[in-house]
């Protein structure tokens, strides 16, 4: 992480959200805002993602961190991890060799992956160099790039959980970088437990699995034993240093044996992290999480990424000349930032970005409101159509009733057609000539006329065809208010 820059570590492991904002300056690294720990109210997608995005946007806007860089922790259950051995070769050739091996190492097409690798200390028995290769689906990183951008941040790095944890523990009494020293870090990840194994300070195994609240340590040690079935030579043969939340393992120095592996409890990080990460927000239970819950986010926020899947795979650290150049550039940037016009322009840009972040956080609610209005308009349109249909059906029955009341006895209708209020009937009657005056006598039908001449059928039955238009009766006036009843 560049000096004088704030970096936000984001860890969504286990479906929870841990956020740590770190600022590096001349006096070292300090927290730029109280750390946050959030447990979503639901585990269903996409509602959970929308809630996490809203929480991130609110954190950024509330603490004035718009425009800061963000480092995403890639959860262990999203990362493919494998070891591969290659003959000694140049770094450029090594990068090409890894790319050709991706299809064999992972069950996903290489075109759909972002990958990186790190070299483990020492050589294998055959004189080959051993690499740890990590990969994650590109779609997962791209989705988080959109979430981070809508919150007003820029995604600077995507760090696998193993390396984020390693960065947090480095310099804090964590895994030693000495050859022959192995360490296991076990922490809770929501309803699962996560285990990372280190050899000479470099991760070589990371996995997570479901666990019950009563047995997180047992499940974590079971994962550790799986990873230690085939350890690299740099792991050594001595006891494995065990780092876990305080209260899981007992006193420091305790040895836990089983499955042919001895673990030696180390508890130094709990004390250091408790003072390094003050002010963590309380979770759903109302209590602040233990430091290991923020471990990945803290390591990502430190900015010392030895594995970044957004950048090309690298092996080794920056040169002293590069560090000197970056330091000189930081000093120059600080001098330029003192100028008043630049400060005013930056303040306006920051405020605008903050408003954009707030708008982005409110956009899902606005879209939901618009969808509700659209559904309401659709429902009202259907109700109006049903009312019109009901009204038309009721009038048609009234017209038919008025007709049948006026037809002489013995009359049979063969056809009845109705268009609006225009009526056409055709039928048989003993006296068709009586139908015409019956329809016109009270004004209920007007424009009454014969549609064809009356013809006489057998048995003195007359065939007729008559047209007319129904006149709706007037609505009776309401009685005046207060009238006697």
C-alpha cells in the first residue's frame, strides 16, 4: 500500500461482511475508521448481496472514504488452490509454464479464471521448485468490482484468504518465515471453519468446511491434518504452531496431538490484534467479534499483498529502487496536495463521489418503488376492464329481459344479436305483427323496423326479423336530504 493512502479491506467469508480501513502514514499504519462486522439478515441471494452492498456504501459515505482503494479477500470456498513442481527456470518462463498447467490443475477453463502463484522455500527431492497456484472465477471478481464501484471505491486488489491472513499475522507474533517451521491458522467463517497452513511463512493450503458451534476446533484440526498429509519440505517435521481464537485451545504452549500431528498452541495474536483493531461494530448478537473474525480484512487493508489476482503473477518483492521511487512520488504528491486550489477541487470531487455513493445505495429502493407503481397501474387497469365487462354483461341481460317481456306467447327466437345497444332478433311467432307495437309502446326501444318481410310457415307460424335500439331508462333522482321517510 502506498504511503498516505487509505486502503479498505473487505472480507465476505462465510456470507458475513468484515470491513477494516487502514491508513499508512509517516508514523506507520493506523485505522482510518472503526472496523465493521455485519451479519446479513437473510442468507438468500440476491437479497443478501443487496444488503451487503448497502452496508458497504453506508460505511464508505459515513466515514468519508469515497475514492479510497479497496482490497477484496477471496473466501477460501471460492478459491482453487493447488501445488505444482517445475524445473528451475526464469520468472517469465515460469509464468508461461503455470498458464499452460492451469487446465490440468483446476476444473474450470483457464479463460474463466484469474490466477496467481507463489514459490515455496527450498527445492523438492527431485531438485524442482514448488509453487502454490491460486485461482478464482473471473465472474466472482467482476461482480465485486461492480459492488465496490457503486459504493464509491476502486478495487485495487483481490487477495486469497490464505495470503490476507498471512499478511495480518506477519510481524504480530505470527507464522515464522524460518525454514522448517509450519503453522496452522484456524478461524470461524460464518457457519463454517477455515484452516490455513503455512510453511516457512508462506501459505500452502487453505480450506473451509461446515461445523457446529460446539466443535469448530475439532473441524479445523481435521482440515489441518488433511493439508498436512503431503506437506512441502519447508514445513519441517516439528510441532505445528496453532493460531486460533482465544478460548478455543486453552493456554499458550499447550500441545494437541492426534492423527500423527502435534499442534502447539500459540495465542500471541489475540492480544496484539485486540489492541490493533479497536472499535469493531457489534454483530447481530450485540457483541463485537473476536479479532480473528476481522483477520482477513485487516490483512488485506495492510496492503502488503504477496498474492494479488488482479495483477500479473509475480515472484519476489519490489526492488529498493522502486520503493525509493514510490517514496519520492508520495512526498511530491503530499506537497502538491497542500496547494489550496487543488485541495478545493479534491474536496468537491470527494463530495460529488460521496453523493454518487449515496445515490447508488438508494438506487435499489428507487427501482423497487418504480416496480411497485408499475404493478399498481397494471392492477388498476385490470380492475377497470373487469368493471367495464361486468357493466356490459349486466346491460345485455337487461336488454334480453325487456325483449322477452314484450314478445307474445308462443314466440320463439332463432337468433339474437347485440352490438352495443343495437338489437336484431329473428324468430317464429303466431302473430309477428304484434311484436312491432309491443316494442315501441313505452319508448324502451327506438328505431324499430322489420329487417325482412314477414313470411308464413307451416301451421300458420310467421317468420320475422326485427331491428331496434335499446334506450336505457333514466336513473331515479335521489330524495332531498332530510326528506321524510
